[in-house]
C-alpha cells in the first residue's frame, strides 16, 4: 500500500535538511562551551591568543541571540566580538551560522571560510565548520561545492557523526537528480545510524525519483515505524 507522503518532493527534503542542520547546530553549541573552557589551540598561522573578556562576552551574547532566533542581533554581537578579536575563529563560525539562518548565504560562506582558515585542519572544530559551509552551499543551490565540503566531513568527522555528512551529501546529489549517488549515500548513512527515521524517508524520496516506487514505499513505511510524522 502506498504511504502518505508529501507530493512536493523538494519542500519535503528541505524540511528534513533543516532538521539535520538544527541537530548539528545543537552539537555546535556543545562544542562552543567546550571551546570556551579551553585555551585556543595552536593553528597553522601560529599561536592564537585567548580573546579578551569583552570579546567573549559579545560571543556569549551572540550565542544567546542565535538560540532565540534573533539573527540580526546575534550577527551584531558576533561582529563586535570579531572587532575586538580579529582572529576569533568561533566568532566567525557562529556569525556564519547567523548569516545562514538569515538566508544570507554568501556572507555565511565567507565567515565559515575565514573560520576554517583561522582554525587550521588540526582544530577540533574543523570538520564541523566544513559541515556548516557545506550547508550554506547547499542552501545556495551550489550543489557541487556542497558535495566537496560534505565529502571532507565524511573523511574527518568522528564515526558517530559521519552519517550526517553522508545524508547531507546525499541531499545534494538528490537535488542534482543524481538519484543513484543519493541512494548510495543514504544507504551508507542508514548502516551507520539505522534508527534515524529521516534517513529512510530521504532514501525513499531518492528511490521515487529513480522510478522505484516499491522501494520508496518500503522506506516510507520504515520511516513511519520509526516515528516520522507522529
């Protein structure tokens, strides 16, 4: 029996993509508090001095505004942090998130790129900032750049987060209508995280795009069993 799923495939995947992005933002906030408790790491550009108390206060205010979806005030606070500490990697990362949530994709990409440059590949946040930039590329519909960033995430992220890199790259392939590549990535994500309902739903969308309604229905049913839409 055919499952009840939205007819607008694009809006459905955008909605599930936003869910993933929110989950990763939650992880970003966890990283932030860990980062705030530590001295900034060494990077490829030399040692990074600890930001001043004033800069960190602006960062903390910006984080609060991000949490309350007040993106303009968040960006203002994070810009103040950067003005006081021009090499403040986390401020660029979080301001990029504010720009992304505010649908200013070019500004988001610029901030994430600067954060990547400042942090270097050894920074504990490197793969996550790459993920954020990939998110901005995807929302901008620059699918090839998104795929490049998500491929890097898949290589570098801890095992428990690789599935999010895979399903995000799968979304980029899906939006390019490369359904075979999308199915492959969604399947790999499911193997790593078999209880995530949205992964089955997204693979079902790819199967439907690929003309295999029977497999699509099976995935939609599995997503329903795991609680999607309840």
